[in-house]
């Protein structure tokens, strides 16, 4: 799929200082529950799953980082394309996402096991509370584009998710998304 053309300068009123960070499928190893489906796709292609643009600001308290995320449509097995997901290094950090276009959702869970899934549609904001890991998931047929903001010094902890995954999966069952238990969680 051709990358989505997003006018970051027009959207934010600021210039970005770098190109987007791209996450092709090859950079998503261990994220999808169906390892065989993952390998089968990689044997013939390395599709772009998502990318994001962030304003390049100092990561200090008092600043807010913000940018846009674009999750492309597609599936690995029956799981939709999604971001890797992360906790913030400063766990007590909230984050706000605002859907610009597309259809999808935000899967969230905290270390104690509470979870939630909030749907995205154009014009809808989703609040990610402090202590919640979060990942955007595209359940539609066009790019899911969101604007996000969080405290600049919050950091990102991808390692916990790469090691344990999420307790829940968002999968396609007969053309509709369903949220199911992750059979690989805590193995």
C-alpha cells in the first residue's frame, strides 16, 4: 500500500524536523499471535503496517510531545494491523488521541489486568489513563489517522509488551471485529 500523504505542517501549524518513523511488518516480530501467518506474509512481502510523525521537542517536563500516527489497513492471520503498543516509562502518564480519519480503536490495559477498548471514528477523542499500555488498531479499509499528545518526558516502554503481549486480541470474525483472550498471554 502507498503511504498516506499527511500534511503535517498544515495539521499542526509547525514544521516537522524529520521524516516519519516507519514500522514495516519485519519490525513487528512477536507482536502478532499467529507466528506462522506472520512468517508467511514476510516470505513474500514486508508491508508498511504503521508510521508516525512526532514534533521534535526536548523531552523535558513542561513540554508536550505531539504528532500523528497512521495505521494502514490489513491483517496478519485474523489480527488487524496495529501499532506495537507501549507503556510510558513514567507510568503515571496519560495520553490523548484524536481520530482524524479511518476506523479502529485503542486497546488499553494496566499492570493489574484491567483493560478497555475505545472505538475511533473521525472527530472522536480517546483518553488513555495513566498506567495503561495502549495500541491503536485499524479495523477498517482505509488508513487510521490519529493525532496524539503526552508529556514530553514520559518515555516509552515497548519491552514489556514485546515480552508479554496484551491480554486481549482484536480479531476479525466474519467481517466484524471481536475482542478475545490472547491464548499466548502468560505462557
